[in-house]
């Protein structure tokens, strides 16, 4: 996946998250962010990565997001790996 495609998926995920009245406050609480951050940091690859990391924490969230934008269920995680910072992920 190209970084450009990953950014598009991350922006779609951000739009989906911002429109989710139940989940958006959970994301903001977990990240310490504000509503303004959703808009102001939307193009920041690190913020995009945080959005994708958050959504991929729960299969139900992945399914709901992907179904809403007609995306294969593996794409949010693949997008996360294509954005900066994924090289620091360790599974040990």
C-alpha cells in the first residue's frame, strides 16, 4: 500500500470516527485530544496513524468503518503499517 492510499484511508477513518457520537469521545479521551484536533491535525501522519491504531483495536469498529466506506477489512491495518511510526511496532 502506498503512503498516499494509506492517508486516504486514514482520512476516511477520521471522518467516520468524527461522525460517531459514541466512539469519538472515547478516542478523544484516550488520546487527550480535542474536537479541534480532529480538524487541525487531520493531515498529520502521526495523528492519522493514531486514528487507525484506535479503530483497529476492536474488530467491531473495523467492520463498521469498512462497511461504511466499502473497504476490505484488512485495509485499515495495512494503511497503519504504511504510515510513519509503524516500524517502531514490536509484538514482544
